[in-house]
C-alpha cells in the first residue's frame, strides 16, 4: 500500500512539474524549426545537396507541446529527443552523447537562436505552417515537403515525341510514370552521394521496389537520370530516364 501511495505521489509530482514548465514556456517556441541558412539556401535556388554541404551541422529542431520534449537533429538523419528546462525565458537541453549543453532563445515569434558550450551559434526559422501540417508525427520531421514544393510539385510534359503528362504532388506521389507512384527526394547528404542530387522512385504496392535516380533542375526543366550501382551504395549517374518541362 505504501509503495502504491509513493508511486502515485511521484506521478502526480511529475505531472505537476510538467504543467508548471508548460505554463512558463513561451508558446511561440512550439513547432518545427529549420536552420536559417539552410532554409534560405533552398528557397533561393540552391539544390538540397549543396544546401546540406555548406550548412552542416545543426539543421532542424522540434519543440513539442504534446510530448513536452525537444527533438534535435544535427545532420537531417536521426532525431534525438531531450527533456528541457526553462531559464531566463530560454529553453536548455543537454545532448549527453555529444557532451553539449544547448540554449535556445527566441529572437521573435518566427526566429530563435541556438547556442551551445562548443561555441556553436545557429539561427533557426519556423518551418512554414503549410508544411508543418504534413509533419504531424513527432520525430518524423524532415524538410521534404519544402523541397518537394520548390523542386518537384506540379504538372509536367515529357520532352520527347510522346509528350506524356507527369505530375508530382507535395506529399510525394508521382503520377504518369509506369511502375512508380511514389517519389522521395534525398535531403541528408552526410554519407553521399558526393556529386549529384538524389531521389528514389517506388511503387507502394510492391515491396522493395525503390530505385535510385539522380536529378537536375534548370528553370522549368527537370531531368531525372538512371544510376549505376558500382559498389554497395556508391551509385554513379547514368543515362537520362526522364526529361520533363513544367506546364
């Protein structure tokens, strides 16, 4: 009986502490945030591979009201989840694996600055609301909806004699390409490929159907290249698979 009473007390204290912390935090912290330099590079026409290369590390942060945690990724790969404290209107969380203490401070409702004990200072901008709605699962946040919107979304015509129609949707569907109905644009180039932008095409009805491709965008022309598997994941760019003109 004593054990149950103690456990109940500890649980109620934990809930009380979380409630108190939530009442202290500025609600503008909550949401999805992108590294400002990375975001600006993308919207100004820099490709995902180049934007990644010149802005690594420290890409995205999630501050979840529901989970009462910070989700943090320094390479757009795995997101770590951390408890946080409030001090002087800033959020503080520790990454014990990297031995870093990070302080997040709002600049305004749409921007905050992250500083840590390793001398890193990075500005973050709130991920546009129209993309946040597509990233509802805590921990699944990556900037694919932004990249899809900037580089792929829309209706195209193939630049061949057939003039076939091909469409890409914001949420990763591809329509009009035989054998495929999904596309996924690579955002994380920490492990390569070293010399081209990459995407995969797949069929959601067939297991292990993903195929890797290279892509280039010049104004309204999107070119997708086949790739050649030379060794493991070391793919080389091959011949043109699709050449498309935006309608």
